[in-house]
């Protein structure tokens, strides 16, 4: 029911088994990104999407500090916020198909747009919502209610400490990312799981 707005967001994801090229993003991750994914533990995706910020460098430093404090690698999507960071543990990317990238991640930190929210749910990964405008607050609240995200952090109030705390409390992966996308909560626990399985 909550995936219906997906087709209206501009981020519609075809089945992964499709061999057709869907628009400029195609159906394959860039070689540089694939090499980064295979070089270490599953990273965390950070992408504010179409949100703009007054100080991209400051926001980039905040994100990187949070990831490194939590001991996590990061895939940072430049987006309209112009985020950027490089290093052995950080990779900056431009647009990529979320349905191909997200199954390889430990978690996704994003603006809680409908399309990105749906992609994270489909991949079965934990999420930290950073709502900015429009329907993002609604989608962030839905993720929290489903137990796949902590309480959202409005992007304008993001601090390294707040992001580190939420990432450190995320559910841990239970199998290698080369396997099928992992559901959360596990299938065996879905009927008895509380409404919020992520610590708040």
C-alpha cells in the first residue's frame, strides 16, 4: 500500500532481473562503486536527494564524522546538496540505481522521499530518515512506525552525535550482502514483532 507513490517520484525501479537499460542510469553499478563495495564491510549510504543546504562542506564533515565515529564506511551521494568526501573508507557518487545499490548496504541515510523510502524497504535495510520538505516527514514517520528506522532527524537539525547514535543502534546485518536482500524484522518474527523494533 505504501509503495503506490513510487511511480510518481521519478525513481521507479524496474525488476532487478531486467536486461533493459532504464534511462541514463542503466542497469549496472559503476565499476568504481562495485570495487568499493567489494573492498570491505557493507557501507552506509548517505543521500539527501534533491535537498539543498547552505553549507555543503559543513554537512559533508558532519556526515563523515558520524560515520567514522560509528566505525562505518560510507557511500555519499553528491545530490543537490553537493556532498563530497574521499578516502579509503568513503566514496562519493553521483546518480545510481537505488534498486541495484541498496541490497549491498548496511543502512541508508536519506531524505525520506517516497522513491528512496520504497527502495530501502524493498532492499530490507535499516534507514535513518532526514526529512526536509513535502511528504518526507510522513514517510519518515512511516519508517519509524514500521520499526525499520529510529526517530527521524530533520536535515536542518542534523548533528554528528545524533547520526552516530542512530547508526550505532541500527539492526546488524545477519548474512553477507551477496545473498538476497535481508528482510527486517526476520520473517520468523514478523507476526510477533512490536510496532517499533528499532531502539528509540
